[in-house]
C-alpha cells in the first residue's frame, strides 16, 4: 500500500451541467483564484460494483439520507502491476465521505472476488464488511476525461470538468482499457465543485452571474437509468442480438 496517498475525504460535492459558453466563463472567472491541478488533465476509469439486482443504485435513486457504493478507480489504463484505488463512498445528509486503499490492479481483482488482502487496515475491514453484507459484483465501467483545478488559497477547494463520459458492460476490469460507449452527448460538460465547507463569495457570484445551477447527477445512476432500464444499446445487448439472430 502507498501511505503517501490521501485515504479519507469529507466534503460537499455539487454537480453542474455546463454549456460551452458557461465553461469558458468559469475558466475566465476562476482564473485569479484557482490553478491547474498538478496532473491538470487525465482520464478516470471506474468499475462500479453492485448486487446482481442493482440493489445499491436502486436504493440510491430513492434519495435516502444515507447511501453507499463501492468502486475501483484508476487514472488512465493500467496493467496488473499498476496501482488502483478500491473506494468505499458514502453520503450522509449531503456530506460525502470517501474511504479508499491503494493496491495493485491484480490484487484488487483477486480481493474483490473473495480473496484476502495481505494487510488489514481499518478501511480494508470496512470494505470487507461491505462485501460480506452485499456480495456485490462488477456491473459497469464508467470513464471520462477530466480537467482539474485547485484553489490557490484553499487547496481543498477543487473544481473539475468532465467530458467524454463513456460506459461499457463487458470487460469489467480496469486492465481492459478505457474504451466505451458515450453516456452523454459528445459536447456535454459536467462540472463538479468539491469543498469542505461554504463556497467562497467569488465562486457563488460567478455561478449566479452565468446562470449555472447545481443538478443532482450520478454517473452510475445515469448508466442504470439509460442503459439498464432504458435499453441503450451496448456491447452486451449487441452480443445477445447477434446470438439470437
């Protein structure tokens, strides 16, 4: 495990769908207060775990006071020896709590199939309890390209812009690459603001002046609604059609 990586987060997260004009206005307006993240632009890859009948996402869409989910995340495509994050993400009364451990991709896959990690930290025990309670399996890959900024005075203030949101329901292993079908229109831009407390005045003013409003949005939730329930065509569907033709 890598002890230098942040393992626990507590913050508010708000999502905002943007037009191209609003995106440009955000970049200009936040320039005096924000700077590009040290990685600036990168690709995020996620494998979301759920029960066979999608209990976790179905519960989440009922807007409960408390909800939780499990995913494995990498930054870009990985091989078996590369590190990934196994993340337990919880939300209670509007506050997001994220707990994660770092391990090799090959070890994460073995662990989440029922194996035991070599180490047993508190976070690993929490994830083991989650696995024991729900018996989740990998259900979807969701990836996107991210542009990230951090506050110059408060580095815990983060603003990110996600584009090219894509999904697949086969090859559910981060070692299989970052390919997928578009989840949102090609020109869609999703902004996320992550902050431990109240937004600074300049940011509130910038959002108001440009008519930018937060919207409840879940990437995995959108996949469930549009693909699983909506029948959006994907690789598993295509295989079934070909098989029955």
